[in-house]
């Protein structure tokens, strides 16, 4: 069977997750610690990271703040993801 083309939404989700994962790596924060620092329950955070379409703006803001995501990366999220 031929491979299906990756949808635009899937590309957006992958970009968002890549930025979050990069931030986690650069700050040495795992998902459990990110949960504590953002106030997002662990089960909710795992769900949001597995289904990025369901991330709320307020949750995304907290994640980006805690991970110290640069303004440049935030702009990329705004241009390419939202």
C-alpha cells in the first residue's frame, strides 16, 4: 500500500511537540517535573502531549514559560502551528 501524505495538521502537531521536547531537553525537565511546575496534572499533561490538538492556550503558555522557550520559537509556533 502506498504511504499517505502527512496532513498539514500532523505537521503542525509534530512541530509543536518538537519545540516542547527540545525545551524539556535544554532545561533538563522531565514530564513529571513539568507537570509540577505548570500545575497541570500529570495525566492531563501526558494526554495533551499525546494529542496536541487538545492543548489549551493557557496550558501552552505555562509550558512555554516553564521551559523558557525563546520568543523566536514562540513566533514559530504562532506562524506554523496555530
